[in-house]
C-alpha cells in the first residue's frame, strides 16, 4: 500500500471556552481549559493514521516537554515520527485558542515549525518518498521549504495535496506541482480572488484554481459542505455530514484533509474521499480538542 507523507506543523494547543471575545483591556471568566496536541500538519497526519493508512511525519519540535508530548501523541496514533527533529534552543510551536459558541479564534507562535529548510525536507522526501505515495503540506512551516517540498514531491511522482492555510499568494510555477488543493472559503478568496458563497461562485473559484495549474480542487464550506472539481473537470458537491452536536470546530478541516489523503491511498474517487472526509469531520466537531477529537476508521464507518 502507498503511504501518506506529511510535512507540516506540530503545535501544543492551549484552549479555553469563553462566552464571548473580550474587548481590548478587558478580562472575562472562561472555563474548560485544556492542552491538546495540534498543528495543522500533525492533525492531518493523525487523521490519516487513525483512518488506517501508513503515515510518516516530517516536522520539527523543540527539545522541551511540549515537543515530547507531541511526538508521543503522533506515535500513539500510528504515525511514523522517525523524521521529526527535536531541536535545542527553539521552542515547540504553540496555538492559543479561544472557543466561543462552537467557533474558535487562534493565535499561533510558530517556534520550531519554521526551523526546517528546504535542505532538511527535500532529502527526507527523497529518502522515503515512492511513486504513488501521497504528500500533504500546508502553510504553517517555512514558505521556501514548503514550496521546495511540493516541487520535489511532484518530481518524485508523489500525489501532492496542498492546504494553503494560512493563505498567502503562491508563485505561478508552483501550481502545476499541486495535484489537489484543498482550502476553505477565506483561503480560497486569498488564493484566487473569489469568495465561494453559492454554487455559481464555487464553480468560478474552482475553475480559476484549475486555470492556475492545480490538478484538482476541493473547497470546504463548513456546515454547508464541500465543493470539488476533479481532474476530469466534473464539479461535485458533498453536503456536510450531520454531527450529533457541535462542541468544538478545532481540527475539523484538518480531519477532512487527512481523510482526503487517506482516501487517495485507499483508491477512492475524489467524491468518495470527500464524503469520507465529511463524515470524519462530523465526528471531530462533536468532541473537544484537535487531535484527541479525530476519529478512527471504525468511528467514521458508523458515521457514514
């Protein structure tokens, strides 16, 4: 079986529930404080691994207690962490999350996530990457290293999945190295200038992204579902799966992307992978936290 290789961020999430966002200079009471393993890259790797696909993580953490916890959590989920570096003198990445009415607002401190360069990541990919593996990356690591990794993975014959979050403009020559771009509404607007609000604008956005050079496109629309355009040019809309309740949306998008990658490895079509991602995300939002909320394949099977 091919494998999923993720180059991305590993953060410790410090999360608290609040009745509303405080005003400038204001202190309000919160509750439900928790620390939870997170980072978009690590979340996506956990999702892929828990869904039963061989998964390798390329990343960096600090030589501190948070870094040790994050590596242990990934390994417990079934991911191979032999290429996760423990760096002295650099703190592990941290995300501070305020949960309000089921939504979340996040402040990131990148720490070790920006420590790896192209000279670190590309040799790792050449060492373990094989044709038909799936390579997944995001926007939370060093941008130069991320671009180099996408180009290297594509050149090695891997299927490349790019999640531009946080979004920033990409050079024109990078897009042909992207086999699948998956992004949410606001990221989509940044990347192609169209805010997908309905069927017409969704189709306009995915066709613009295809015109840039991406092979396939999936736009996640939160509770409205997701909209995709495969390499065959056929648009697909997948409604959101019904969640028992919405407790915390942290990690839902990452769960979805991990399922897309896992679905590709399992030989699913893009539409089937989108439905799998929707079902997995529905389980995630019904639980608190990021990685601790991500379901196994068995749990998603029940959701389907």
